C-alpha cells in the first residue's frame, strides 16, 4: 500500500479519491446571453432586463442522458450540477421561490432529470449551490453585487435581512438533500469576507461563514446526508479543498498542520464556466490530458466543466474536448482510477509524470515528451517484475545499470538505474503510458 495519509474529514471520501475524474456542469439563465456566467454582475444588468432571459429560458434540446453518456465515455465517474448559481435562478422545483425552471417556458425540474440520468448511467451525483444570490430580495448589496454602482444602491439595500436569506439557503439545501435521493457531493460557492467597500461604499460588506450561518447550513446538510462530501468554500473546513482555474504543483496541504488534504482542481475547457459563444481560449488536447495526469500524480482529483448552450446541448467544442478524454481514457484509465502520487523513492524522469496504484503494486510512467530509444529510471533497480505499454499491453524491455547498446561502452554504469527500451516511433497516443509491475 502507498504510505500517503490525508487529513481526516467528516464525509466519505474513499470513493472520491479512487474515482479521480468528474464533470462540472454550469447551466442557468446566463446561457442565453452567452457572454459568461457573471454577465449580470459584469454588465450591471437590471432585474427587468435580466428577466428577459427568464421569460425565454427553454432548453428544448436538453437531454441529461446525453450529458451522462458523454461524461461516462470520457471516463468521468461523478458530476456536479449548478442547482443555483449566483444569479439566483434555480434548476429545481423549489417551494421557496418562483425564480425556477418550472416557471419558465422550459417547465421542467432539470435537477430531477439530471439526477435520474446520471444515476442510471452509474455515475455519482453532486449539487453545486451558490451562497450568493443576486436576485433574492434579502441578499444585501455588496462589492460583488450587480447593483453596487447604482446611485441609489444604499437606499435599495435598506431592509434587506441576511438572516432571512440564510434561512432560505437552509430551506433549499433541505429540499435538495431530501427530494432527490442520495447525493454524493455538496459544492458550496463562495465566501469573500475580506472584500469590503471603502469610502462612501464602506457599508458594502463582503460575506463569509457568519453571514451564511455556515455552521447551521453544514449541520443541516450533515443531518440529512451524513456521508456527503462538502467543500470548504463556506469558510468552514470540511472534506474538500478546491483550487479553481489553477493547477497545484504539489499535493495540497493544510495551512496550519501541514497534513495532506483531499483536493480537487476545478477547470474549464475554455475561459468561462457558463456557455460563452465567442470565447476562444479552448485548451489543446495535449493540455487536457496533461492536466488530468498532473492532478492525479499529485494526489488530487480533476473536475472538468461543460457549459451547455441555451438550448441545452453541449456545443461542438465541448464535445470535442470530451472526446479527447474518451479516446485516451479508453486505454489508459488504469493509470488514473485508484491511483495517487508515487512514493518518493521513485524518481520522476524529465518530461514524465508518475502515478502509483493505491496498493503500491504498479507504477505508471506518463510520457509527456517521447524520448528517443531509451528512458532512464532512478529508484526502480531490482524492483521491476514486468513492464508494458498500457494502451496495447505490449512488452517494454529493460536492463539495469547500463544501456545495452554497442556505442554506449564509455557510459558510466549506475547501479540504481533501470533503462527502458522504447520503439523509435511514438505510439499513436497523445500521452503514452508505461505500466510497471513491481516485485
């Protein structure tokens, strides 16, 4: 078994750290303007104007079974859907608001359809729930609010009651964790208690755990689903650390104790979470695979996001990105599932990444740059029983101490070195993987 032990958490993360790869789904009214999920904030859009999107919300081509099919084909094992994003619009039939999908031309409880489809496909289901709500009448105006620059913002803010809003959140979380069966992940987003106004806007206060009444909120969730995984974005540490649009370069650790933590990098295929028609910074196929491998090689999970179009389907660029994962994971998923960071005795070669099975019996060498003829490994001498390319199961020969080549006579013999002998031509695989069986 590998020796890595992570900080103990309240929820059940055993399945999570085995499965390693999930799908994030950002869907809401912002899919209609198709200019970023923060468009209401960025463009200071009024309630009246934003209501046009509510009145025209009708994703007639939305088929959660197709989402689930593509997620499963890509090798994803779980998903997290935005049940309510910062705009306040709910994709479920909540009795605590009229601002929901069942009151639009759509007329459907999309959370119900998502849960049913992903469960049927054998995938675990998670709910994203925004702590922010730019629509709710009791959510106070702050420096992140679309109305912050209105001349009468202070007047608009009078009478708003954060305690009523905190109760609203508990009521909706109760609905989500009561009406849809077992839910595996609850993904809250996000706190900003240090983001306060200055000068004549000093009254605009950022929000954190005290505002959310986070202890009560989490206690509500745990009472309904004790094993659920919860992130730490309420400003109260729970199960999951969630670096966003950033790839850690080492296993994330607890800032106070230094213990290894359970973590998940959340990333987008392009530069936006919601559907953004004109956004063009889509990641290359090589980068997509490398991000997954990098994450697992550092003991983390990867949550890759799709933003369905206003009609509900995944556009051609998202489908192409998912197909990249499908093609690679079909043959190489064994180096991802049930794997973690390799033990430190195994040195990572240049331009490679290592993962190791949790039982310690297999090492996976991911070739980010394909070497010519030979690959030297340090720390493996006397430990390898057999080696093969993972994609096709073809044997990879090896010697120890010295390269077996007629012109290598003057090269120094290194007792701790293992040399793998590779074909001259790179296999037809974005990132080839060598599977090493240890003695």
